[in-house]
C-alpha cells in the first residue's frame, strides 16, 4: 500500500517488486512492471530476421527496434553494446539484467520482445511463452527455438541473466 523504494535501476525495482508482490512505476506514474500482470501465454509474430546486420548484437537490436516500429539500417547501428544501440534509437530502452526469465516475460506479455543473452556474444529475441515453455528467435541461425521454462531459466541464468527491452506508453 505504499512506496517501498526509489531507484534508477529498472531491474532492481522489478526484483524488489517481485519479492513484495508489487508494482514498478516510473516518475510519471506509468506502470513499468507488475507481479501477476502477465498473460498465461503470449506470442509475438511481428518480428522478422534482418538481412543487413553483420553481428548477432546488431541483429538483436534491429529486431527489437522493428518490434518498436523504429526503422533503421544495419549501417546505422554503430554502437558497441546492445544497450547503447537501443538508447540511440528508442526513447525508453530498459536494461533488465539481473531479472529472472519469469520476470522479463511481463514485457513479452505486453507485446515487447526481450533480448536475452545465452553467452557474452550470443543474444536471442524472446518472442513467446506458455505456462511451460519459452520461445525465442536466434538471428545467428535464423531459427526459432522452444524449450521448457526450466531449461530457458537455466540457460539465461548461466549466461548471467542479461536481458534488454523497452517501455512504451
């Protein structure tokens, strides 16, 4: 029933809100994340694989930008990190690193895919889930993969829970 914490870190706020069965709001009272606020299943089908991106990071960034209806060419993505690419082209990118897979699925439920890192140089775009599975698109292999939630959780945990998405109002 009250404000528990104030932070500039979305992931810290989400982790705390999840522990306390709460809500994360921005400084303008927009809901960013809420415990129990996701559908039982969701699938985002409006994303395609890019043809003009030489690296996995650029491909992941371009795919999430496409989902956010931002058109850029692969040449325009010159920044080194995924987050810096998203910052340049999105008004509200969000670093969800440290959150669990279950916590970031709220964004997928809200029609916002999530970039999840399987290793330091290998990202995938999480585009769907059910009560027992998670699905992602892999721009390196240009294939879609569905695994159990437990397997996905383990894979992302082993890679350090590195996730990125965006907020739109």
